[in-house]
C-alpha cells in the first residue's frame, strides 16, 4: 500500500546522524572553517614544483608516475566529494586536479 515509505524512513535515519552546520561547538565550528584553508594550502605547496617545471624547464627529479597516481587519486576524491556534496573535498581536489594536470602536462612537454 505505501510503496517507498521505507525509503523515507531509511533516509530520515541517515540524516539524523549529520551534525548541524555551523556547529554550535566552537572547536567544531572553527575546524569547519579551517578545513578550507588547509584544503587550499596543500595544492599551493605544489607551486614550487610547478614553477620548477614550467619556468625553469627542469624536470629532473620529478616522478611522472607519482604525479599520475596523484591525478587518479584526486579524480576519485573529487567524485566522492561530488557524490556526497562535501564542499571542502570538492574544493581541495579541484585544486589538486588542476595542479596535477599542469605538472603532468609540463613533464610531457619538457
């Protein structure tokens, strides 16, 4: 008689475990904001590698296999972030995808 009603209850149970945003706990609220800074800091730290490849045109010591693996990992994390609608993950791995693609392109060009 009530087809699909069990889906509503399952979904209701799933979302009961999500915490509110912004979180009332000051530490969790601060971490919610800080994660965006940390998420951008990681790809920014790869800029010296990017400059070495594109400006100095020096690819010695840069592993193409490693950066290709980072690209594959970033693609999976990006898909995960999109599926779960997690903005910090999407933002972080969008930046990593750009960095990985630029570094791999630079490796192949030089």
